[in-house]
């Protein structure tokens, strides 16, 4: 399997393809604000979708989505607020997680967790 950074880039690419196949319009990838980053910002059903992509080579220790800690949520929410203000978006935002894990045959499986957390989860 590819090294850690390559696997993360691959997972983000797979997440973008998955979202596009499912009718999402990708607005921006790797949006940065200060030290915070959002992997994917998309639009669907008049919502701004903030997507955190988590990839693991195994779920032996934890599921990928379990790696989205309270600190990470605060970081994502901060960047999302900045994005919404900077680009004058008045749509409601939803926070999703897309996890990417290999199955027993080394096929990569995508799990899309919609509305994975709320902005107030960051408090």
C-alpha cells in the first residue's frame, strides 16, 4: 500500500469522485484558514457540505471517523465559518465525514457519514 501521505491523497480523490457521482458539486479542495484545513467543500441540495476525509489502512485500532476529535471539530468549524463569510455563503452548512478503509481483499471501501457532527459539538 502507498505511504501515509499518498494514501491520504488517494482517499481524498476517491471521496471527490464518490461525491460527484452522487450529485455533489465540488466547490473547493483543501481549503485553509490559519492552521485549519477542510478537505472538501461541496454543495448539494442547497446546502454547503463540509467534508472531512479519514483514511486508514486498517480499522484494528479505531475506525477512521473516530479520529475526528473535539479539537479537530473545532478546527473544521473555524475554517468553515471563515469560508462561509469569505465567500458570502448564506446557505446552511452540514458536516460530513467520509472514511476510506480497505476490505479483506484490499478493495477500498467508502463510508459516507452525513451530518456526522454539529458546529456546537466543537464546544
